[in-house]
C-alpha cells in the first residue's frame, strides 16, 4: 500500500473485531486516515506491539477479520458508565 496523504482521525472512530482465541470483542481506535495512491481511504491503528525497535510508534492496518472503521459512541464503548 502506497500512502499519499495522512490526516489525524477525530475521536470516536474505531476498528472492531473478535479476538480469535477468546471470542471477546476488541476495538482499536483509528489513529490516522491514510489516502492511498489508488484513492482508497484506510484507517490505521497503532501497531501491536506499539513500539518499533527505535522506540517510536508505528501504524498498521488492523488484523484481518475486523469490520470497517466505524464511529462508536462513548456509551457503547463503556455501557456501564452513566
């Protein structure tokens, strides 16, 4: 994937998926939106592990099996909070 432009994502955008070993729902906040040379917009997350060997954070496409990036309300992320 060749990235042409990057913009910081606003709060509330997440990738949602299911942990393959536990079946639990996992969400990753979208860190940036990337515009590819092909014209696609892709939400990138902080890579896991979050640090490179130089100590800086890297960005990655979420693991396979994750839904498209979606806006998730704070109440849905933390349903126990009032």
